[in-house]
C-alpha cells in the first residue's frame, strides 16, 4: 500500500495535533517565578511539561502492553497487538510534535542532539507503523518513558533552581535506579537481540544501526548525569551547555 494512503497517517496526525493542543493548554498554567523571568526557561518548561505528560502515558501504556502481550519480550519482530500499535503511533506523534516545536521555536542549534534522537526514534517507529514489523521492539523501547518520568522531574527542578530541596535529592537516587531498569537494561536487551541481523540487508539491520547510535548517546547522557548529580566538582565550566541534563 502506498505510504500516502496508509491508514496510520490519520493516527499520526491526530497524535501530533493532540500534543500541540496539550502544549497550548499547558502554556496557560502559572509559571514559577524563576522560570517566568527568562524566555528560554519558559519555553523549556512548557516543552518539558508536554514531555512529562507523554512519559507518564507512554510509560504506563508500555508496561500494560507487555503485561497483556508478554510474547513481545521474546518475539520482538513478529509480536503484535492493537494496543502496542496505537502506542507506537501515539509516541511517534509526540516526537513529530516535539521536533516541530524545537525547530519553530528556533532552538534547533541548541537542541541538535535532541533532534538527532527524535529522527532516529521516528525512523525506528515507522518500521512498525508502516510495515507492521518490530511493533514489539517499539513497545520495549518505550519502556524508557518510565525512566523519563523521573528524569523530567529532575530537569524541571533544575530549571527552577530547586536542587536544594529534599525532593530533588530523593529523586536523583530514584532516577538512577529507573535509568538502570528502564533505559539501560531494555536497551542492552534489544541490542543483543538485534545483533542477529549483523551482515544482513534487511529492516533488522537498519534498526540495529539506530540502536547502536542510541547506545552511544545513552551512555554519554548517563555519564553526564552521574557527573552532574553525584560528582558535581567534575562538571565542566558554564561554557558547557547541555540543556537537558546538566544546566
């Protein structure tokens, strides 16, 4: 079926517009004084609010998908469920929305790593959406959103200069545990699975390439997270601008 006639397109459009509408609604909420005083922090706050909402919904949804269809854990290429398919479409819509938001807000240069991540994620999700392959892999990838719930809380507190609060200190340890359980562990499991496609010329090899690039990014982000929260004396000077992890 031609991609332009694919029935998933309305789902992607609907999800993208839903996140756009959510962003507009969240922009009406009052802002913390420290955030309100800076236009960049204001944009980032709104951007992270949408990300937070997506993480809560997608993280819980992914856990439910695995619970309802446990074969997704082993039959990563062929396992399929309507709920998992809709989840992948829903999250792809979020990545489309966030990419547009970053570009339209003229934050592309400062957020280029984030854009690279989004492009790779959408490339992986589209394989499940348009070719109905590796939907299980997409669902397992989205387990990372459980970790992102706590990572986003961390980033929003840093934007608001609330690192001295007890909640921040508790969250940084919870965040570390969730990073291992729902980001590093699923990524390692998926990478091990996709290594079987090494040397082949098919969709699995394409997805393996994306996974390996994401592996590098995740390890870099993890090292920055450890330095920022547990070895602050080793964090580079203010010239280093990692807007999603270390500011």
